[in-house]
C-alpha cells in the first residue's frame, strides 16, 4: 500500500508556478502550500523540469521510475508522444476514479483500490496502476463510498466530469468510453506540457 509521509499538498511548494494548487480544489486554496506566489526566474532546464514535475505530481505519488517507463512507452507509439503519455496516465484506474468526481483525491481513490472496494468488469482489483480499456466498467462498493449528493456537488464544482467517462450515480459505476489526449484533458496548472519531450532527449 502506498504511504505518504508528508502532507499531500506539500508537493505544491516544490513547483515554481504562480498558481500552485495542483488539483484545482477550491476548498484547499487557503493552505499555505498553495498560496499564489510571485513567479521565480528559472533556467531553461529548470522550466522543462518544472513542466515534467507538474504533470507527474498531478497524478500524486507516481514514482519517477514508473513515469519514465510510461514516457519510453509513449515514444514507441505511432501517435504524438505527449498525447500517448496522457492517454496512458488517464487510463490508470486511480485516475479514472479521480476524474469521475466520486472521490475527492488520488489518495482516496488508491485507498479504496488497495482495500479491495473497487471492481473492474466484475473482478476485484487491488492495483491502482491497472490500465483500463474501452468499454471497461468500474464499480465501487457502496458501503465504503459516501453517497451524499452535497459532497459530490462540492467535488464537481472544483472539477468537471470528462467526456470519456460515463457515470452512473445510482449504481456507483463508471464506464471508460475511449482513450483521451492532452487537448481533451484538464490540468489546473496551465503550462505547455509538450515541453516535457525536451526533458527526455
């Protein structure tokens, strides 16, 4: 099970963006870690590194080794490398749960997965990095998910439900409809993620 020793919002301090709320959660804007700060002048390498770290940290706790593996897999694809990379990251089970707005954070999604409260196509899954395919159905155990509509509305105000997911609130299920690309994915920090290719050259 993934452990987080420090506060999950402490990673926001490491980035040099003007707006450091990585996940765009309105309820967390008051935290010292996500205060708006003056932009810091960086070297060209520092700017590229910051773009890479912004993307990696958005997906919360993805190890550097795993991220590099995803990047190498993307470079072997026939599609645009950045689009393929985002497609891989967005097809992860924890990413789909977070994007569905049924959970408040990647950490909550991974906790549910690690404890066996998530099934894919009727089979229990314990790996948050499992890649979903078109048509896969993800279902949550309703005993361990808060069905309070006010909480769901609060989450969806901070984020929006993407087009590639179909959500059934009554059955707490999600259908993964298709793979996505960079343009169709929302990231609260607005930066040129295509620059990430320069870091791996």
